[in-house]
C-alpha cells in the first residue's frame, strides 16, 4: 500500500514539474506576426503611444518582432515600426501590452523609442 502512495506522489510531483517547466512567465515567440489579433494589439499600442507623446499621429507600419507570456492574462512584448501620418517619419518602439483574459481589455504597460 505504501508503494502505491509513493508512486502516486511521484506522479503528482512529475505533473507539477511539467507544469513548472511550461510555466507561464517564459515569453514565447509569436510565430505569426500578421495574426489579426496580434495586429490589433500592436495597433492599440501605437494608438496609445500617439495619445501620450502628443506629436503627429502615428500609424502601425509593421510588427518586427514579438513574444507573449501568460501573466493573469497575456502580456505581449512587441517591437513595432510606426510612421507619422504627416511627413512619413519612421519611428520604432518596444512595447508591452497586457490583455486581460476573457474580457479583451488592454493596457499599454510600457513603450520605449528605439533606434534600429
């Protein structure tokens, strides 16, 4: 009987270990940067950046890189290229957008202008 209990505990520990190794917290590369939902997240970020920097409006040009991670919702870490709607200046940003699970509510957590 004790062997069965030990075996069951070992199975539980193995299952937990598998859960830890696939633990949310690791940012997983986004394979399809043109996925409509990823584009929606990037457009949201660009819109929020535009509001915050009070310059010419920005438009999403491309999503250059990205990963996502589960953190009480999904955190998207993207590198985006934008273009000013007047003048055509290209600006690049690293952005972090958090999306609440189930509701689709989004929040721009951070953005940083980068030279690339």
